[in-house]
């Protein structure tokens, strides 16, 4: 009962959203009259929104993190400063800049903070009136944004600026963020289209998109705090969380046979049977493209092209130089079995400490010299003798488990035989089941009657 | 009312099924990487567009027809522009090179 109410209200919200979609933003006529002058224009009617935004993950690319091993609980972590092998740079060491000229005498701009809604002069985590005025409100709120404007360039003082569309035209198309507003950045996370998570949010790939839902219908945002979940690699968070159960409860099925599994098996395990995006990258060797610039060598896969790995997860994270992934066990009373996208990245490690090193992308992008990138990053971080660090650095692989939380399907959800059949998707032994239990769990006795019933229904 | 919509949907899906089957049977997918030299799209409501790619390997110009909404939208708001390098898969249907995948290669 309660569950149907939540879903009904969520659906209602969707329909309502669709209904008001055509409705105009009440501020439109005034913006038309006065023109758009940046966030100050919005502040006139929405006081406090700009200052509020400066405190969020989307501005800071960092927050305190309390569920990951080997971190300092007093410090903030995120894409600002993290060192791992999905992106071997970060906002600090791979700061937006013009790279050295390549062999053809060409240069270009690159840096991790191109995915930041500021102007780079007011960068990740900056504060004060200048920062408030630099926020790109329209990248999330306009449906008429001209992305030719959102490009880095050099101003008269020679500083690298990240451009924005600040036209009045764009400011006349204000609304709640659409899928595209979010995907502008999220689709290209990890250095290219569908590299990091490989999720396309379209009616063909996601049951919720098929119902007309958008990102913020689930990621219900309060004062610009956007809720997230517990992906072992999404460390920075705004303190709010979203879960499937928020709307569906833990007994969402007509069939009791499925409902009995939700205590031990996460919704995603059955409802997201595929994953996608890059499966491996080599940051120690970059490949030259046709434009004469180099990119990390990357093994790419389509959305839905790979199968996940299953593991117990209690929402705490093992974090070591060669491994980032879920902690948990069958026995701890808190874990469920979740699906993960496995990714492996090769990068340089510090010969002395064994710690993973990071990289400034500017040198390798120009000439393929990856050790020069390590040296530049080591210098930025104030490490002792950066040249020696780079020269002695040892290549190695890191295994990373990414959460798999989109691409929801009902029709292709795992059914009894996908798991309990002899050739099922689970490795019961690795998941901690005894031989005797496995014998029982893979015997047709478990599912035979249910599937016979289903067969009768289907035919 | 609801039923008729459902029936229509089923018909549409069946029709689509036949189409894509025949597509698979007759045409084969061609892959290429190339730089966009020209985009032709007729306004905000366009349901189709063409992009001319210069094939990196052969240096030949290939005109690709694009019909999927996601890519059309990227032309309209200029997330994809002339000069971008594209990884493209297409099929030859009725003499046209119809795009099945059209994606920027670079990211970082």
C-alpha cells in the first residue's frame, strides 16, 4: 500500500513535470527586459542560491568521506585531488591549460576541470563574490545552451578561461534540469563518451527513461545538494543518498519468490544484468591520434556490452594502491550481493613507497612522454626530487570496482534459472557458500515448480 | 483507448522488427574514423542531417546521414561541431550511408 503510494506520487511528479514542461519560467519576461547578467540576475528573485551552490560537490569536487579505507576523516576527497586509474590526473595536477606544441606545431587546451561549472579563474572549490558570479547556472538549467561557448580560451592577460553561454537567449529557456543538462558532463566522464560508466539513459536502455523519468526525478535535489548512492568510486557526496527502495520498498514484486531475495540480493543485481564503458586503460603508453595529439590507450565497450562481477558489499570500501572495491561478506549481517563493473588501469607507482602516482596530461598529450607527465604532477604536489620520482616510477595495474546503478530492465531481469541453473551467473563458491549449500542452490527442486507455472502463463 | 494504443505499439514494434531484420540481412556495417568537414542540418526541428567525414585512412570524403535524436541534438546545440574527430559505424541503405553510431573520439 505504502509502496504504491510512493510510486504513484513519483509517477505523478513525472507527469506533472511533463505537464508543466511547456510552462514558462516565471522570471522570463524580466530577463527578456533586463538581459542576462549572470547569477546576479537569478539572485534578484532566488536570493541565496549562488552562495548555496558553492558548498556543493558540483562546485568543490570534494567532500569528507567516511566509508573508505586509508583516508583522513578530516580531509576532503573527490575528483579535485583523487589519484586513481580511471583518470590518472585530477583538477590539481591536471589543471586546465594550453599544452606544449606537438610535432605538427599545434597546441590545445586540456584539463580535468573542464567538467566544472565555473570559469576556471574561479576554479574548483573557490569562494567569495567573484566565485558566485562565475557559476554557470545555465549549463544545468537552460534547454537552449550553445555549447560552442563552453570552451577554454586565453584572455588578454594570458589566463586560461573556461567559456560559458551567458546569452539572454539561453537564459530565456530556464527550467528544471533535463537528462541532457546532466549528461553534458556525465556522459563524457572518464575522458570520452561512455568511458567511465557506459550508461546511456534512453528509453531503449532504461526502464525509467521509458516511463519518461529524468535524472532529478530520482536524484531529488535539495538546495543544490544532489543525492548519490554508494558506488565504491563515488567518494564525494552531498550527504544525501538515493536508493531503489526509497520508491519501491523492499517487497516490490507480485511474486513472493522474488521478494524473498531482496534481503540478500540488491535490486541492481537482478535488474541491471549488463554493464559497459571502458574495461581497461594504459596511462603509461599513449597512442597518437590522427590530429597529432596523444591519448591514453583505452579498451572501450558499448553500454550493455559487458557482464558485471558479483560481490558482497556492505557500503564500505577497500582502498589500496592496486585495488579499490567493495568490502563485505555473507556473514557480516549487513552485506548484499551487488553487481560491479570491473575496470583495470595501468599507471606508474612510486618505487620508494609503492603508492600510485598521478599525471599531468599536458606533456604526454603533446608528445607521448608519460614520465614527463608524472614529473610535472610530482612537482605540483611538492614531492621531493620530481625528476627522480618520474625516472624510477614502476608501471603497474590497479583493479577498480564501479557500482552499476542505471540501465534498469524488467524484461531482461535475472530469473530463477539465471542464478540457480548449473551454468548460472553467480560463482556461489566465491560468494562463500558451502558445497552442500551449492548442491541445493543449483538443484532444479529450487525453481522447477515456479518455472513450470511461468511456462504455462507464457504459452 | 488504452488498448488501441497498445495494439498500435505492437504493430509498430513488429514493423520495426521486420525493418531491422531486412537491414541486417542486406547491409553490412562499415566502420570508420574521420574528421567532420561539414554538417548540414535544417533548423531546430530537423529529423535528419548529414555530416561529411574525411576518412583518416583513405582521406576520402564520406557523407553520412544521421537520424538518431541524440546525435541530432548534439548538432543543434553544437556539442558536435566541424573539426571534431568521429568514430562512426554506418550501413548503406538505399544508397545512403546511414549512421548507426556517431561519437567523438577524444575526451580528456
